[in-house]
C-alpha cells in the first residue's frame, strides 16, 4: 500500500528539530570563542589534531588566528547525527515508490535528481546565510567550493555509474555490489595510513561481520538456494557498480579529511551546488543529443506532465520536496557535521552500512512489507558489527566511536 503523503511530510519534524537544537547552541560557541581570544597563545589540548585543528597545532601551541571555533556540541550529538543519516536514506525508497505509483509515465532518474538537488541547494544556501556568523560569511570561499566540487563530483559520477549499471543487472545484485564500501573504505584508509595494520583488528572484524550481514540481506530476494545474490561472473554492469562503490568510498575518506577544516553548512552548501550544477550540465548535454534514449525518456515524460491531475502533481511535489530536503540536503549537512568531529572514515561508513536496516524498517511501517528471515539475520549481523566497534577499548580505542 502506498505511503500517505502526510506520513512523509510529518516525519520531517525529527530532522529539522535537530537542526534547530544545533542552531540554538551558537551563542554558547561564540562566548567560548571570545574567551579564547583573550590569550595570545594557548596550549593545544590533547587530540586536537584529530579534531581538525590546523597543522600549527601539531607543535603543541595554537595561535588565536589559527585556532578553530570550539565545538558547542558533544561527540554524542555528532554520533547521533551520523546515525540519523542512514535513517534518512531509508525513507528514500518509499518516497520514490510513491512518486512512481502516482505517474502514468516513469520518472527519468536524472530529472528526479535535478528536482531534489534544486530543493537541497536552496535549503542549504538559505540555512548557511541565516545561521552562519559574520566571520564565516566573509571567510575565503575558494577552499569550500573546491572541496564541494570534489566531494559532489564523487557522488554525482558514482550515482551516474550506479544508475547505468543497474540497467543491466538485478537490483539485489547491484545493492550488494554498492555495499562493498564496507570493506573498500577500511582498505583505502589502511593504504593512506601506511598499511593494513594501521586499522585495528577489532575494526577489521567489525567491517567483515557487517559485510556478511549485507551479503545475507542482499540475498533475501534471490530465487537461488545459495547465499550469494549473483553468479561468479563479472560483467559490464558489475564493473560499473564496483566503480561507483569506489567513488562512494573515496567520498567517505575525503570527507573525513576535509570536514574538520570547514564549517558544516558551508561545505554542505558547496556540495549541493556542485551536484546541482553537474546535473544541469548532464541535462544540457542530453538536450544537445536528443536521439539518446535518456533524452527521449525525458521528452516523453515532459509531454505527459502537462496532462497530470492536481493530486498527481501534489504527490510528485511532496516526494521531490521530501527527497530534496531530508534524504539530500539534511544528509549532506549531517555527514559534514558528523564526520567533522574526527571520527574515522571506517567507523562512519559502518554507521552508513545500517541503511538496509532502516529501509526494511520503513518499508514495514509505512508500506506493510514484512521483513524476510534473511533480512532479520543480516540486520542482526550488522548490529553486532556496530556493537563490536562501539565497545572498542585499549589499543583499539583510537578507532572507536568515542
């Protein structure tokens, strides 16, 4: 049964109440900053380098010119924000299903993406203009926009490869291949840090367990008796999906490096503008080559759009607004804010791996789709992996969530 439009829109209160809470802490942050400016030089607190303080802080002393504004929210709040990211992603499929069910002609993916990016860009730009203080608004813009172009490019090209690859392989196979980020991210992090031993054994174990959980959940809709959701052979579609997983992994790694250096709203706004611009560029290319199948699909949809009734248009508008505001704008900001606290890319990606759990939960609550035994078993495995990483102690604590 399709999810009611009111159910989609009313759920947004959770995500934006969180943004309101964080905005209310600005006065406290400014008070702390003004107190810090009373000193010419202050000793750098332990661990500040991992929280994104400039390289001058590594020497043990920070000047007032290079010291970043102290965070007004705790690590627990940043962790809660990161956990909400896969929860928000989990609402994407029900919202898109609602839009598909309402229209007589399938919505071209690129056109739907353009709509949600427009919403996301407007919301994030408006939020940045309202919530940022004067110093941040007059800061140098080159770094955020270059970083936004890089990070937005990873996501745009990755999504394009994913959509293209899914046209030739089953959806469950594609979902599994994309979730190989569970292992790709720690591998990338290990290579950047000097070897596999740089990632604690406990974290490797957690990633492996989460990967098995994703494998089990991905096999839920297969008709084969085996556990693998695909045959051993690798085709063009598989290669495109693996390339998209590499780009998504690179985004998580680079975000953990960039986010501590840039205010979350500025970085999120730059990413949204980047993705919107790349989408507009792709649409322009399709208009220049109207013989391509994607261009023909867009033209057919635009012709059918004028014949849709008001209820259909409201459903489409509500779905696009939800996806643009929550699954796109909110998650872009939430990733920048959450990973800006110094959490490793590997642990952040472990949190993102819980998206299938949230998708199954929302499908059960809103669409009355009962989870299968494989989905339950895979979810338990992913939960165990998160517990293993959360409870890290001793020498592995440097890579724990806290």
